[in-house]
């Protein structure tokens, strides 16, 4: 038996080495496993944890593929062994975009449901396919969760599951804070511009259109139905997140841009969860009205997924087309690099601050964060009845304030500004180096866990540096320039 094993190994070993020279080794970055392209396989991104949607892939086609080849390729996807629509293991409902080519102009994508054999064959299509990205779960990630080392204030020691206890007293400080550079609140909110000719597309859990925050004097609502990811849905917001975000952007009393047009794009289910492929599909479907009219348009993606480069690609595409896209940095108290859309370079990425201009305990940070805005304990509309309100926290909330400010600014212009112009304006209005972060600055030092008061008792995790992407490592030890939002007085 021993001899047999040795013999088998000695036969297999040369074969393994031979294969190894052809197939590039995968590497892990955050919770993604990336299989690089090689001579016969295209690049493939999957997930090591449970952020990936099983058996579902977003396939990006090569830019130079001619339309005939692309459509033949997509038609063939509907046959075995690619298609496993009946046998899929996902807990989610079927994606209506499966098998439909989404032509974004400079990018073409198709969502495929397939298992191992189909995936292996897809990777071989180096003639047509640029890269394959596993689909991923996207959520609102609304609740502030303390990560080790937990940054809850001393009075709020975390209880179960490291979650900070909810606040009770309403402290509606967000609007007050964003109209001034100084942290001394004056109890006033002054904004120039109402957002009245700006369409804000809110990709979320739906919007409760009947809320009094959105009603016009004649009883009609400023919320219109845009697009929903699944045919079986209606546009109602059961979860409440979309209504909360919409209220901050454009509610009549709790909102920034008090007369903006709010467009309901429902991509999250009643538990606040969805798939990145649904978001991309909704962006594709929502794109035509935006691009055709040339109206002032903002897409708000107050969402969070593990980093998904297909999502980031589509955000880049729409930004190139002139749509301003605003997102939160994500709620992991980690680098936004590992989240989407937080890692998107094209979007205006917003970090969240708490009262006293400190970094909110949950807010992601890093070089992709463009601006900071209030995110903790913000009162806004919620679903269920026209006068229902709730406090919420998260980088979603911070993104909503910036989206409102962007809408107010855009409505004060007589043309549609480019996304870069909107970003430049907001950043120029913001005050530098206001948001602080104690006890450490925003960088990879967060990976160190200290016991007691002595430096030598710090246990540096083995992945101290490996978890930091290259561009973040360069910033190690530096204080990031952080900003707070000051829109348009
Ligand atoms: C809309 O869908 C929700 C579930 O998401 C359901 O509870 C509600 O009754 C539906 N409303 C209508 C008017 O069909």
C-alpha cells in the first residue's frame, strides 16, 4: 500500500508541473478569489465566503467583438451545459436579466446561470469574453456593527453580536451640520436650490410614495415608479430603507433638496437584500430614459456588496455618459477598497460622520472616499404610514445627504453638469480636515489589536499588510485628508 501511493505520486507529479505552467494560480484579495487570465482561459472572479450568488456569473464581453458574434454567443448560452435555470441552488428568485445581452456602448455584459462544466467552457472563450465575475449579494448594510477593536463609545458597550445598542433620543443634527463649515450647530438649515428639475434615481428597497414628505400641495406625490428588478414585485417599500434615504435626499421637511423628482428603482427585496446583477440590470433599463432626455440625473446607490468589478465597470460607464452617481463607502469600519460600489473610482463615494465630527464607528474609509457627511442617528421618513418617521444610521444616510446637496446644486444651473464638475463643486464647498478619527487614523493600523496599555502587547494580525491593497499601503502612517460637506448657502 505504501509503495502503491509512492508510485502514484511519482507518476502524477510531472503531470501536475506541466499543467501548472499553463494555468495561472488564483490569488485571494479580501474575500475574492481571482483566477488570472492565461493562454486559454479568461480572468475569473469568485468569492471565498458567502457573498457570492451560487452558480450566477456576470460575463463581460470583449470590447472589439462584433455584434453578430456577440449575439450568437449569447444565443448559445441558452443551451446546455451553460443553462441550469431549473437546477440552480440559489435561494434567490430567478434573475430576469439572465441570458439578455446588456449593451452599454463601451461595455457589453450578460448574466449567466451555470455550474462547473459551463463555467469551465465559458472561461475558454478567450475569443469573445473579457472576464467573468461571480454575482454577489448586495444589501443596505444599515445597522452599525462594531468590529474588533470595537469603537462603540464607552457608554454604549456592545451587547449581543457586537452590535451597538440603538439610540433612543431623536437628534436631528444632519441638516443643521451640512450647511456650515463650523461644527457649532446653529439650529438652522439654509440651502440654495430645490432640485426641482433634477431626477434622482434611488436604487433601493422601494419608496413609500404616499409619505407626507413627498406630497405636493395638490396631494400628488414627487415619487415616480422607475424600474423594478423582478417582475413579481410591486414598488412598495416594506423594508423602509429606500423611504428613509429618499426622505433625506428630497423630503419636504427632513430633506435637503425639497422639490427634487424621486424615482423609485426597486432592486432590494423586503429584507433589504438583492443581487449585483439586479442592480446592473436596473441601471441598464433605467439608462435609456436618462440618456435619451439628457436631463439632470443622479443615481443613488446607497448599497453595499463585496467588491464586484462588474458593478464598478458599469458605474464608470454611466459616469462617462454624464450621470452623477453617489454611493456610500460601506459599513464595515474597513477599507472601502473591498466593497462595491464603495471602491468605485467614478462614483462620488461618501463616508459617514457622527456628532462631534468624528468618523462614524461603522464607516469605511480609504482613498476612494471623496467626501464625508452625517450618517449616525438621522431622522427621516419611513414606510407604513404617511407620517411615519425613524432614525437610521449608515453610509447610506451620508450618501443621501450628498445626493441632496448635488441635486440642489444641479438645479441652480441652466445646463446638466458633468459628474466631475458636481464632485469638484461639492469638494470645493467642503471644509478640509474636519472629520477626526480617534484613537487611530484611517489606515491599515486598524488591523492591530492591542491588549493593555503597552505597545509590545499589540498582537499584529498576520495579514497586517497583506490585507491592505497596494495603493493603501503607500498611505500607511499618513493622515488622510478628510472633509465634511458644506453645500450651497
Ligand atoms: C406589494 O408587495 C408586498 C410584498 O413585497 C405586499 O405585501 C403588498 O401587499 C403588495 N401590494 C400590492 C398593492 O399588491
